[in-house]
């Protein structure tokens, strides 16, 4: 019997839904995984499933990249077909990608209920496609799994009933707690990149508003260079193919401190983050992971849908201005001892407890 259908399509979704999938295994809850194939790298996605000890998806739609409308439409067709064939009681989506939007729309028009994991995040920037996706998913969902009280408050302000909202914490904490020791044991990334014992910053930059805008991209890299120079630190940049293509298109020569490396597998990235002196990012998920790991973070954006990280003292917004990046790095390097605002690592269990299908104890095996 299919009780839950997980619709996912990118690495952050795989990482953050993995604890819920594993909790289903512990409780003997039947599920299927519908992978839209939104992410750019099939090979690295396969590694993610393997490293997280997840079964292969029953459905792999292999949609790939493309214009938003075309990509979402193709996903919608494939997800609807998968849900029609499996008839789940509940569909779970996580986050704010086009895969989330397609899964939410498909479920909302079928005889199934929809749960949105990481509900209620808001940047209040409607120019971000992700903001549109997360708002629409919230307003068609039956169950809203908010990571924090602040997220719950945003949902209530938009007229969503408190009876449909459960504050669970963020499954990123579940994932980090489960996988950090594994990463430390198995990952050789520090030795492979010559970082063991070295001072370094970890850079992630791939958002369209940053890397598709040549001036912002150049400023972002210049800021990373200035920060590295000021603190005698190399800046390690696992470069997303989107970013790499823009570097080539714009004729950008990476500054001396910025060292591009290939995208990292999950355990390697977790180890590289945990060992960094500071993280420079434009990723929402990386802001969370750095906060949970106790690593200072500077977010090279004008806003964030994770304001809890800023309030906690774990993160600072710098935009892409080189001087602000350098100043923010100097300020954050002195930060420490903040309280993790994203929960205690039991978010996955709370999600399953809130669903009407839950009748089993965690000790039951599938």
C-alpha cells in the first residue's frame, strides 16, 4: 500500500527528505519516491541516494533543466501520472523548487492530501521564483510543517489555519546529526584538496540573480578575494555547472584567492563545511547547515528566507558589494556560541506523527 509519495528533484530536497523516508522505514510506512530529475547531475544524484542509504526512486522523470514553464509543465505531467498509478494517501514535497510546485499542483487536483515540509519560509521578494513556488505550495497544502515559530507566524498572517500547521523543526538538523560522523569517518575531501590544517573559506554561489548578472557575479568574486586576502585564507569554490558556464560566457578570470573545484558529493560537502573557518553563500540550505554546524556564514544576497540564522548571530547579509562582503566576513569571524534555531533533530518523527496515516511505533520495521 502506498501511504506517502515523496516528490523531489534536487539535492537539497533529497537531503532534507531523507530523514522522513528513513523514519517511514522504521515505522513500516509504505511509500514511493518520485524523482523529477530537475537537478543537473544524474551521477551525483545517484551518489546522494547511495550515501544517504535511500532506495532508488520508483519513478525517475529525467526532466532536466529548461525554461521554468516548460520544466514545470513536464514535471506536472509526469508527477500526475505517477500519483494516478500509486494512489498515495499523502504527497510530501519539501522546499521551494519547480519540483515542489509541480508536486503541489498535481496533488491539489487529485484525490490525495498534500504536506509541505519547510512551510512558511518567506523572503518577501516576489522576483525570486522560489518565493512564488513556496507561497503557492503553502496555499494548496493540507499539512504545513513549519520549521520555526516565525514560519508558523507567516502562515497565520496569510490566513492559513493554525489547525493545519505543525512546528516540527527543520529536517536539516536530522540530516546533519545523522551524517556528520559518517562524513568525518568516510570523507577524504580535506586531504584530497590539500585543506587539512589549512585556514579556508567555503564559497557557494549559483543563484540566477547572482551568477546570471555579470556585474553582481564579478563583485561577488571580488568580495571573496578581498576577504581571503584580509584573513590569509583560500576560498574554495565547488562550482555549479551554471556558474562555470557563466564564468566562461562572461570571460571572468577567477581571482587568485578563489579556487574552483568540482561539485562535491554530499558527505564531502558536509565535511568541507564543518571544517571551514567561514562560509560564503547565496544558498538557503547552506545558511542552515552552517548555522547547525557552528560555522560563521556570510550570505551574499539582499534578503534571506532564513532570518532565524541572522537573529541567532550565525549569519550576516552582505549583498554582492565587495566592501560589505569583506566587512561582514571580519565581523562574522568573531562570532560563536549561537543557539541553533532549527530544532532538536526529531523533525521527521514529528512530521509523520502529524499525518492521519500514522498508527505505527518507530520500532516496527518495513
